[in-house]
C-alpha cells in the first residue's frame, strides 16, 4: 500500500486503521458465533421441554446445527475479510 503524505509530511492514518479494523471484525465474528450457538441451544431446550418430555434429543441436534451454521458464517466472513 502506498503511503500518502499530507502537507506536514505525516503518513496517512488509513494504513494504521486497517489492522485495527480487521481485529474489530474478528472480535465481532466470535461474538456472533457465540450468540448463534446459544440461540440454537435455547431452541433445543424449548423443543425438548415442549415436544420431547424433557429428554435431550432436540438440544443435541439443534446445538450441532448451531455449530455448523456458525462455522459457515465464520468461514464466509473471514473469506470476505481476506479479499
């Protein structure tokens, strides 16, 4: 990336903001992953309590689906970040 100089000779601040921007995006991605998995766990608990006589079948399935969905979203967002 080329450095741009202003009238005082300082380099452009854009160069130092890019790594910080990527770190903030990665932090957001991890929070999104945790929230997604948590919501699927809550869905599984509700389904088990409502339809499965408090057995743990739905919570296992929905947790695995939540992990798969969150991994898909993480891979999609990191690929977009690296472009």
